[in-house]
């Protein structure tokens, strides 16, 4: 899309504009800004290889927003600002496709492919056919129409003949260009087919967000993608971070009879789309003569499917030469020149035998479906979390139902749906308990939450789960005391709370089966060593609601002693990075509980680190005495890594913006700290990249 030379020029131009932001950017820079932003969108969303930090990109974007606001006549439909969905979709107009969108015939094994090849050679009158093979993306199909280099509309598949106009939603997918220089290749109108997908990463992140809001997660990336196309609010579509692969040109008209040679083959069409800035399967495609090589490529791709960042459900094999495609024609359902090779299914049906209600360490009651064991994508599945009451109702699950389950790659298995048509009358509704299944105290549900909780902190189930969390790898990391031992010791009355870990009766344990001298020594050493774990690990290990590892580090850095939290006000807590009202309230809740304070005192007496031991500052470090603060999300370094680098070079980390601060390092989505720092002249505000360069010199 961009040559090395163009890349250099555009990058220099970006830096130029960045250096004169706020003072000398003018109306004359508007066209260039658009070009530069388009280039960076491409680097980020298509190549996954950005050349600017998110912060720098945002600065440029905001600059364009300002210039356009002052010069509204200059707003063009291909401006990067025009993706933003300003209003809700009222309805989706039915729109015919220029060429009907067909489906594909399926094959499942080598023989099917050999059959296909035989027929294809017959139909095309060729002895040896050249094929183009590419992944079969598992998402929702779309059709895009560009005229004079601009995206005019995007349409769903619909019934294949006509779909619905979803242009506003499709504009939220940043890897789909609003402008593509087709005219440079002699093309005036073009209709392109492709698949909207959600990467595994985006899917997991989006589901985590849903679950943390107490909502039910989506079943799989495909449903997440297809459910997005017809959403009323384009901003919600944007939040899903969708992606799109384009794999087929269905219609094209040329300027002045100028024909591009690349349009003579399918592989050439994919290259052309790639050159125009689309994500086409350019790197994934292979051009292979003869079906045996095709079969090999399909099987080798299947073996590595779990390593891909997105889901595919097979490969598509297409006759490469378009003239031959035309000769072979199509049925009313599918082209005769292409076939899908479907990978082994990762779906299965099985019986829902029962629902077990488990109590987590925060008292959350999680219903877990017990299934008749079934082999699925390499593992036997016999239980699956069904999250919460609403989820059970939504999916209309009943005990005794046949359910369709799916395992998408390395994603945890999910129940896709129940199969009510197979019910035989003996199925039972699922009763959500009113009382904790372990301690029988009454359950509560907070407003706006989907989760029922047992709030009895002495509930034995919670106590055990808390101990298991305390010893886990990212917490105190007491390896020899894993989940199984915690449960065993608890059942035998050898361990009843967290401080109890440090007071184990080794004599009694030695009497148990499987505890020889060596394993006992290991256990004792692991427990003793854990006393030296730094404060942030202890904070995380306490299992305070909403405190993950990152927040635990921020908290550890904010105090000299853990008990300091007992006297911190909500306002003070809110000043800390990543601490919002929910987290602040949770901290206060924990530290206002006498039993918790008692436990912390006990842990301190036992010898655990409740003091925040700051690392020794190197005496000759060049950042000696310089203070740093990080805000926003860093892209290249972890926050903890960046802070460690500062300290290693003799600098110090501050907790808030004040005149004592020398450097504020700004990541993406920086908020109030940046605003505050801008008001203090002596603070140097730098980007992550600048920080990395500063550190490099050390
Ligand atoms: S070609 C005439 N190529 O699979 C062209 N389809 O099961 C027909 N799909 O409807 C489509 N990846 O939505 C083609 N690389 C690929 C594909 C692909 C996914 C979808 C497409 C199609 C469905 C058929």
C-alpha cells in the first residue's frame, strides 16, 4: 500500500505536525493531516504495526477535529473523523447486491477434495488446475461498494440477493478504509465481499467487560461479530473492536477501458485489495497447482489454527484463473469453481444433567452446568460455567435438556443454546437457590448486578476459596500448598484461615499419606519464603474485590504501611491511578472490617511484609533524584516495568501530580493527571516513546 519511501515521508510529516501542534498548524495542513491519519490507521489496524503512540495519534486526530470544526466546508466523507457515528440507526434499508452473494459447497476430507478437483478439471477442460487457498473466516459476511475511491455503502448478506444497508456500523471498523485509491488501478466502481470478524483477543476483552458489569458474556466471536452488524448505536459497534477480511471482488467497472492485469486471477485480486489498503488474506493465501498440494496446505493450516489471533472454521479453495471460473459457472447456491474445506467441528450436543451452585471467594454464587461428558476439540467436557441466573433464563436451560456446546480454539467452552425441539417432557426448570448452598445464609443481589452473593464472610466455602487465592501463583505463590492440599487440610481441621497457613501443625501433616520428609520440607520452606513476598503481592493475595494485580501495585506504592489504608478517605483513594469509586469503596469496606484488621495484625506478627520497602536507589544513576509519574495505558512497557526502570536508574516514582514532579509520562486515555500537569510549567510531559529513549541513554 505504501512504499518504504512514502512511509518515511508520511512519518516525517506526522512528526512535523506534532512538533508544531498548538501554535502553527493551519488550514493548509488539513489535507495533509487527513492523509497522515489515514496512513496511521492503516499501520495500526491493517498491519498491526503502529509507528506512533496512541497518544500521538490522538493529538493529530484532535487537531483535525479542531480544524474541521473551524472549516466545516472542508469535511469530506473519507476524513478519518467521519467514522464516528453521530446518530442512532433508525432502520436499515433493504438494498440489492450488484451480484448475488452465493454460499459455498462444503467438503470434509481429502476424498471430497479429490472429487471436487475431478469435476472442476472436467468442467474447465484442464488437466492440472491452479488453485488459490485461503482461510475460511468465521464471522458475518458483508458486501462493500466503492465508487470513485470512496466507500459508498456496506450491506449485510441478507437473502443473498438483497441485504440491509449497515454503512454507519461498518464505518466503525477501522481496518476498512473509507477511501481507497482504486482509480490508480483504473477502477471506477467495485463491489467487494468479505467477513466481519472479532479477534480472539477483542472477544475475550469484550466478554471480560460484560462480566465485570454483571452482564452475560457472548457465546463466541462469530455471534459477537454477526450480532454487531445491525446494532442501533454505532458507538457500541466501535466498542467491540471488530475487524474485517476482504476476499472476493464480485463486480468492477473500469475507467477509460483501463484493465488491471491483476484482476485476471483470484490471487491477483487479493493482492490488489491488499495494495488498496484492505485486510485481505494476502499473507495466508497460497497458489498451488494440483489438489494434493492443496490438501496438504489445508491440513497443515488446520494443525496451526489455534495459533491464529482470529477464528477460522476451514479453508476455501478457489480456481485461480477468473476466465476459468467464468467458464465453470455456478449453481443457484454456490459457484462450481470454489469449495470450502471444513475443519473438524468444535461443537457437540450433550445432556445437561444438573446444575451445581458454587460459592466463590467473594461469595458470588456461580451456577455450573454438569454435562454428560463429551469429547470436544481434543478435551472431554463435563462441566461448564453458566455464569448467572439471567444467563440461564436467556438460554432457556432446563435440567435434562440437550444442549449445543462449543469450544472456540483455546477459549473456555460455552453453552451456545438449548435444543427445546428435542425435549421429551421430563425436563425440569432450574431453581436458583435463595440460601447459600454451603452455609445456608440468605443470598443477596445488588442493584444492577446479575450475581447473587453469600455475604457471610465466615461461610466456609468462601474461606477455602480465599485461602486458595492467597497461596496461588500470582499472589503469595506458595507452590507446595496448592488447591488440593488447602481443601484437604481444611477438611481435616488442620487449616481454618489465612494466618493458619503459617501455623500449620507439621507433626499432624507428617502422619498423612503422601507427606514424606521431602515434601514436608518443601512445604515448610515455601511457606517460610512467602513471608518475604513484596507488599503488592500480599495486597493482591487478600482477594479484596476489584483489586487485580495492577491495582495492587498502585496501592502498594501509595502507602508506607498497609494499615495506612485503614485511615484513607475515599477522596484520597480516588486520587490514585486506576482507582474509581467502585474500587475505593471496596478498599474502605475491607479496611473497616475489624476481623480483617485483626488478620493483618496477626500476619504482621508472623513476619509478613506489611511495610512498603522501596528499592534502593542507585547512587550513580543518571535519573538520580528525578521524579516520574505514569498516566494512561502504556503500549510497549508494563507499568511495573517502566517504574522499575526509573528506580533502577536512580529516579523516584511519585503518586500524584505536584510541583515536586519532574516528568509525567503519558500513555493512552490519560485523564485528569495530564490536565493537572499541564498547569504546572516545571513538569516535563513526555510520551512513552520519549521515555523509552530517555531510559535508553542510561
Ligand atoms: S468466497 C462466490 N472466501 O463462508 C464467493 N467465503 O459458507 C463465495 N467465507 O458465504 C464466498 N471466508 O460468508 C469466501 N475466504 C472466503 C471466506 C468465505 C469465509 C464465508 C462467506 C460465505 C460462507 C460460505
